C-alpha cells in the first residue's frame, strides 16, 4: 500500500459522515508505518476503546471503514481465528468488528460484521513481522503472495457488504 497522509485517510471513509471522519483520531506516526508491508492500514482509536478503523484500496480508490467492537471478556472460546488473515489468537486477540453500512441502509441502523485481529495487524502477521502472543499461524502450502491475495479477497468481500 502506498503511504497515506491524514487528508487521504479522512477523505476515504465510506460509512460515516464527513463530520465524523473529521473528528476521528488518525495516528500521528504515519511517517513511521511500514507502508511497504501493509496491504491495508488499520488502527484502534486510543480515545475510544470500542472503535477501530481500516483503509484499503478497492477498485483503484481508497475505502475507509469505521468499525466498532466489543472485546470478548468471557465465553467458552480459548482461541479465535481472524476472518481476514486466518491468524489464531488467544482470548481477546480476535474481536467481532461491526461496520455500519454505507448510505441509507447505514442510516437505518444496518451493519455487517466480521471477526478480525483486534489490533488489525493482519498484514504484519502474514509476513511474520509481528507474532501473535499465545496464538499463531498455521503452516500453509500457499505462498505468501497467495495468502495476501486471500486476505485481500476476504477484505474486499467485507467492504462490498459495507457498501452493498
């Protein structure tokens, strides 16, 4: 992914108003991000513990998605798997991320969800640049490029549900 600046990020959001996009917290360390290793850019909002955001290239344009989540505190699952990158994490490392749908459907309260790495660091897990605490990646016969393509396909399908 190409390096993004704050203006690009704020202008990309497809499921929130321009005012909401203007008020969201964008990381200040954009110059320090490993853009060459990122297939999409995701981050948690430090000021709002239930909010995360991701920006991805879709059909030659940036598509930003505002997400809400509640980290699981109880339940029977000891391990969960991310629906994007298929990385497993112990309890709390994967959360159900929900996105309000774009347009009229979103204004009516409709949303879509997907279990994702809570820290949205999927591209770094795929490349081995980040190792999940107590979790892991299954050894696969797919090449890294094929794993990246699968992850981007999963992300593209999720974004299509947000816009559809």
